[in-house]
């Protein structure tokens, strides 16, 4: 074995200083920086968030109010108007039938007189239903916060009440006279106190139903 092979070799010298200089030094500046604290929200931002919460709450309350009004007042009154419209149509049909019979039986005086009485009763019943429809429409308009529409619905109501009063006697005539006074009061209140107007119209509607039960129910 040769001597050169047995001699331990010395470790090669490390890279030159130039090579060492090329190695990137660890960045110490960023490592030493402390983490930034989160910015506190400004007063304007806090106020805006509170305002949004209040606006959302008011919106929910308003929506609930609209739904309550619709299901507890508007919808039942709309159903009442539809039912009264059907009754009105049926009564008008009966009036037309009686008028036709009256024309056909004109030579028979006795029968004519009876038919005329029935016709008068139906005419007055028609007047009552006309008034009840007007009052219910006005109530529906007030429930929707439309006092002008309520006033328009009551324009011809006093004429119907006057015709109805002509066919009544005694206490029933007095009841209709009281309805006419309450009607004028309700129309006046539509410009200043819709709550009172709604109450007077409700009383009128109840009185009309009572009068129908007393006079026209068979």
C-alpha cells in the first residue's frame, strides 16, 4: 500500500469570505416588530351601527303593524263588503222580479196593493243595504289610513238614510234619524279625529244590523 493513501487529508478550507458575504443575513427588523393592536371603531362607526339596528327594529315593528291591521281589520271588512255585495245583488233581483209581477198584474187592484207593499219593503231593505255597504267601505278606507276615500264612500249615504227613514215608523224611524246625525258627525271627524270617526261608523254599522234584524228578517 502506498504511503500517500494512508496519510489523512486535511479538510478543505471553507468558502472564501466573498462567498460568505453573499449569503443573505436574516432579517431582524421585521421579527422584532411587535404585532399591531386592532384599531378601535370610531364614534361615527358605532353611531352608524346603532342607527342601523334601530332602523331595522322600527322596520320590523312597522311590518308587524301592517300585518296585524290587514288580518284583523282590513281583510274581515273586505270579506264583509263582498258578502254585502252579494246580498245587494240578490235584493235588487227580487225588486226587479216584484216590479215585473206588479206590471203584469196591474188590473188586479187588491193584488197590486199587496205587491206594492212588498215592493216598498224591498226598496227600503235595499236602502239599508246601500247604507251598510257605504259605512263598511268607509271603515275599510280608515283602516288603510285613507280618510279622503272614506269621505267619498259616504257621499250618498244620507240620501239612502232619508229614504229608509221614510219607510220606518215609531222607534225605528227615530233610530234612523239618530244614524243620520251620527253620519254627519263621523264625516266631520274625518278631517280631525279619524279614531272617533271609526268608532261612530262602527256604531252605525251595528245599528243597521239590528234594524235589519227587526224589520226585514223573515
